[in-house]
């Protein structure tokens, strides 16, 4: 096992130890589930949209420290935004908000972005 | 047996819970361990006092030469070696390389037929990747699958032997799941095969075992094991990292892979790692003299396994419980991922290891778990704990209590876990640190 732990930022560790908005929403407006347990990463993002604003977001993740941290901070980044604003949240924004990720873990941020896109897609399809 | 005190020079920048409550529980002995105190004391003179080069004629050199020879004798005693050589190397990996490349490469240009190696799909990468490299050079390799209990069948190897087979290499104890291979029985089978080959004037099949994980606790008598080649690693048995040894039975045609000077009977060039060889010699001597009760370790291991399997739901042991190294616990925790388990354990001062892809730079799941179970999810959800002679029941209790909370917390946030594991109300879940009666 490589020495990944010493490469995680303080922000990543904070989100890992105390994840934000972990759980499920009753009657979510949109759900995005991405990843694959075969690969070792599965993320689910649930959003509540009211008047085009994301009023709540919850995540569930099967994955490593980085995966948990990216999905946790993703919820922070989208709550309070309009759907259009939220779609602009990229994986780079996620990485920056976490003060960086080790190169080998960057793909976790991509997964977070994909989860968001899928959740919004799901919301749009139900409208 | 006192263990060399570890420094607390820790570059881990985030304050861990362990640094707050001071608890440190090391359960990753299969990865490495501390240098034993007696070993450390034994090698100190060779850094500044008896620092000579064993090849030198003067008294500095002679003192070093005597030390290396003594260490070699200790290794020979440990292995009950009557005919053959012990070659010191830089570690287990180099010894594996010397055994496999050193034996097989010379066969490449000999006959019209490709030389053939038989090994297993769950060998350590030092063996696997060496075999794969040889395949690129025109060597044929058969990779035997372990059975559903993580055991290698003698019959499977026997069936795979062909006219052009020159080497069988099977690890004695698997480093990830701790299962023990029937080395003696494989060796006996190969000897029978060689008797037939002798009658037909065909060349022998040689037998190598990577005994890195076996050396501390299992029978290492090379005649009992019926092996031609055997690998030992220093840092798994209380010697420092950077030293190992390869046993070569008399008559086994190994050529050096590191060429240069004439050291190690022209089989491994380079000035001897005097301190390292002295350490290795002392380490195996300690094992032979040890009064440590291996059954006690087995009981501790089984206590750990039984507690986890009964107290944490949906858990499974990886590999046979009966044919298992006394120190190895490898558990599959359903619905949760290995690196996040390890990180949580690290935060409370517990060291372990995992087969998850997320812990490897290659992002590949453990090839060992894949070989036995063909289940990537199982690889991602498996944790290995390996005990040492210093491990106490209190440390295991501390680990199990924290493990229960960690698995609960991770299952609560896993989209794979059934509803019964979800804590609906909590959006902030904190780690619970169990106060314990550990003597700090």
C-alpha cells in the first residue's frame, strides 16, 4: 500500500472524519448514481430542487477517503445554487475546494461531477 | 523479547486521534516489523567498529569476513542445510529474482523447446512479475489457480508438469490471506517425477518456495520441505530492511543475475551487507531458540477472527481457517471499501492493510483475492490484520471495538448497504474513540 494518507489535505481529512450531508432525501427531486463497486467507487447524490434552487443535497458513497470527501464537499458546493449554477460546478472546483487531491485520486472528483450531472439530468427528466 | 523502540518522527500532518490519546496498535506485521532488540545490539559494532570489507586481507576485513561466515552458518543451521549454499541478497525480492531468473534464463538457449515454469496466480509480485518478464523473453509459464479456500493442490501442479518444465515455484505462506501451501507434498511429488526423468535421461524439475511469510512460525527444514531453492526476507523476522537470503541445494544450476566481484561464491556480486547478514543470522538464531508459544498466537488470531465474524454482520474470512499462518486475519466486510476502513483505523492509531484497488498505485484490486474469489468487490472490502509476538488481547479488543464503529459508520453512508444499516437522521457522524485499559 502506498503512503497515500500523508498526501491528503486537512480539508479532505475534515470531510472524511465529519462528512457533510450524508444520507438520503425523502422524495428527492433528482438522483444521480455513478461509479461501479467493481472499480471500488460508487457515489449517489440526491438533490431537492424548489423554484429551480437546490435547497438540499445528500450523498452516499462506497469508496476511499477521497471519494467520501469529494461527495461530501460536492453537497456544500451545490446547496443554495440554482440548477444552472450547480451544473457549472466542475471536478476542478471540487479539487480546489478540498485544497487539492493526490494525482492518483483525481478521478474521484470526476466521479463527483458526474454524480451531480446525473442528478440534474434525472431532475430535468422528471419535470 | 523486547522490541526496538520506535521513534515518533511522524510526517503525517493531520493530528490523528492516535496522537491525541497516544494509542498505537500495529497489526501489519506481514508488511514489516521492528528490528528485534538482540538483533539490533548484535549489529551495532559493524557500523563503526568492525566496519571492514570482508574481501580485504587485513584485520578489519578478517573480522568482517568472520562475522559474515558466522551468519551464514546460523542460516545453515536454521534451514538444517547439509548440502548446498545460502546466498545473502538485498531482500526477498532479489532472492526470488535470483532463484527464478538465475535458474531459468540459462535454459533459454539450450534446447529447441522453451523452458516451462509452473507457479500460482496468487504469488507475490516478486515471483509473478519475474515470471511475466521471462514470458516476454520466450519462457512458457503456467499459472495454477488456488482453490476456493486459497489452497494450492498438489494434483494441479502434477498435471501441469510437461517435458520442458524446469521450475516449480510456489509460495509457502500467502502474504495476503495467510494460507499455507503443501510445500512438502509438492516437493515429494516433484522428486518422484525426477526419478522418472533420471531413467529417461531428462533434466530435472527444480522446486523453489518463497518462504518470506513462513520463516517466523513454520518448519523451515529444507530436507523436510523437499525444496531446491528457498527465499527468506530479513525485515519480516526482526532483521532490518535490505537483507534477505536464497538457499540453493547442491547441484542446482543457478547463475548470478548481479554480476561483478566474486562475492557469495560468484553467485551475487557486491560488497556484503555485513551488518545485514549479521542481523539475519541473529534473527534466525532467535527464532530457533525462541520459547514463544505459537499456539498462543493462533489462539489470539482465532479470538480475533471469531469476534469479528460473530459481532460484525456480513463478514467473511478470506482463505482456509485450518491451513493458515498463525498470525494472519483477512476479513471481507460487505458494502464498505478498504481504504476508508484503513484510514479510519489509522485515525485511532491502528495499522492494517487492504486488498482494495484504492490502496494501490495501479488502482488494481488485490490479485490474491481475485485469484481465489474472482470478486473485485470482495477485494475492495477486505482488510488484512497480521499479529506479532508483542500483540496483546487488549490491543485486539481495542481494534474490534473500533472496527465495529467504523464498519457501522461506513455502512451508514454506503449506497450498497441495505436499509437496516442506514442512520436516517444523522448528517454529521463522528468517530467514537473507545477509552480503554491499554497501558501506554
